[in-house]
């Protein structure tokens, strides 16, 4: 039985909705082609990085401005189902890129009668992400805020039920601390690339792994490493 959407006035079948499924299929295919070319151009830097202790992603970072680097279908569905089971109504993403992960999360927001807010610093990527959400039929339940996430998310109202961190890695902690006062008890926080940016994200992983900071956390071997945290404040 599909999620009860009577309160939204919308009948859908989540990720099986025709517009959602078609858009995701097209974008995943486009991403695989473009990203293969990007990493081919970055290969010399990646090889050099092996001798300096840099990860593949860290070495390739200067080449990634036009890359999709999307979440996998497996991880996208996992986040969608997690948001759905949590009944997340206020879903936030730091680092939307071209909007593939945004579609999974906005689809969940539509099912729960909530709203998805993404962020993207690159104006062209933000524009295309909005177009992709529109193509998926999800514009009514979503928005992409262009610019510095620390500025664009500052006015965001809580409580936030679900947060996905996938932007610049050195901003994971600042963005999390910005949203932290607005997190609902039991809020879910996903963060991507914790293995591929192991050194850069060590302070972040240490922070969310310390229960005194209010989080219960596990690290999942999905893609390039994903942290999953639940917000459990002391008071």
C-alpha cells in the first residue's frame, strides 16, 4: 500500500511516479557519461595524488565543477525510504549539484506532505537542479537556494526532520551547527563521502560520533562512505 497522501490531496507512488522515474533514469545515465569524462581528464592528478596521500576525490576536486557526482540509486532510495519512514516534513540538503539527490528527497517530501529545501552555490547548477525538479513534477514541494549555504539556510525555520550533507567538506560542521538548534528530536542526518575525504572529514566524524554532542551515529559502507546520525539532545 502506498504512503497515505490524503492530507496532501495528491495520489502518487513515490519513486515509481512516471515523471520521477523517467527524470532519475535520464539523469543517472547522463551523470555516468559526463563523470567518466571528468575523471579521465583528472586521471594524471589522481595518479600524482597517490604519491602524496591524497584520496581520489581530493586529487580530482579541481576538475569537478562540472561533474554530477550523484548519489547512487541504492543510496537515493535508502534516503527516500528513511525520510518516508521518519515522516520527515522539513527536509534539507547542503550541496544539491544538479539535483539528483534532491529528486529523491523532494519525492519523500511530497509523500509526507512536507517540503524539501536544497542549496547550491553554483548558479548554473542551481538553475538546472530546479529544472530537473520541475521535470520530475516536484516543484510544488521543493526549492533550491542559490549561494552560500551558511547564508541561504540561516533564515530557515525549524524543526528540521532530515538533513543531508553533500557540499564542500570543510563546511559540514559549520552547516550542521547552523541547523543544529533547529533539529527536531529524532532528526536524521546523512553525510556523504566520509571515506573518500577521510582526512578532511575526520573532525566532522569525530563530532557526530561523540554522544555528548547529542548524536547517535553509525558509518555505512555505501558508495564512498556515508554517516547516519540521529539527533538525541539531552534536553
